C-alpha cells in the first residue's frame, strides 16, 4: 500500500515539477537572451534550481528503490510462512491406516495417489521460496540474511520431510496390497484344493 502510494506521489510530483522547472528555465533563458542586466545572477539561480531538482529526483528514486526492496523482502517472508503452513497441514493430513483387507488397502492406495498429486502442486511454491531466498540473501547481510536463510531452510526441511513421509506411506501401501493379494491367492488355492479333495472323496471307490 505504502509502495503504491509513493509510486503515485513520485509520478505526479515528477510530472508537475518538471513542467514548473521547464517553465522557470524557459524564463531564465529568455531573460539571458534579452540581455538582462542581472544575467549572471539569473544563470546562477537557474543552475541552482536545476541542481536542486536533480537532487529531488534522485531522492525520490532512492526512496522508491528502498520501498520496492522492503516490499519484496516482506513478500518473501509472507510467502515462506504460507508455504510452510501448507506443508505442515499436508503432513498432518497423512493417515496411518493401511487397510483391513485388499479392497480397503487398494482404496487407500488410490487416495494416496490423489494426495501425492495434491502435494506435488506445492513443489513450485517451495522452489520459488528457495530461488527468492538465494537472490535476497545476496542483497542483505547480518541478521536479515540469516533470517532469510532460516526461513528457506525451514521450508526446505519441512518439504523434504513431507516427501519422505509420503514416499514411505506409498511403499507401505504397496506392500500391504501385495500381502493381501498373496493371501487372497492362497485362500483361493486352498478352496480349490478342498474342492478337488471333495470330488476325489465323493467318487465311488473301486471294488
């Protein structure tokens, strides 16, 4: 908000001020050209006016750059905190249940695939935080640079933990589904063997 207000103020001031300075310069040039008796004084005032105007423009430009840098830094901290909160929220959403049978385990597997697709969207935000931190840390020193690096490390570590947890759950679900498929195959085979045994026992014995 402050940055936008100053940008508008600077634009208006530059426009209005330049018109007034140009008018004063035009008047000074006309007086000098007409051979005014105080030509030297007029020229001196003209130079002083232009120098003061250049100083004011430089001051406004410096102030504008400071506000832009401050805005960028505050936006980085906001984005880093927001990204970290989203990562932690996703970490808490990760369930521990693996399923009681093949159907529920496969359902859990499908849900986890959707979950992984969901968290993948956070990777762009994490990458942006890392890139911004790398650029901003070069522009600052001392406590501010340490704070920037600290925020980036917190985001990167939480992201690595989330990805590790998600990968670990995927492996557990794969193992669980494989186990239930194996058990179902064993049960089906045992039932088939029982059926064959019943057929054999039900046949008439030779005399």
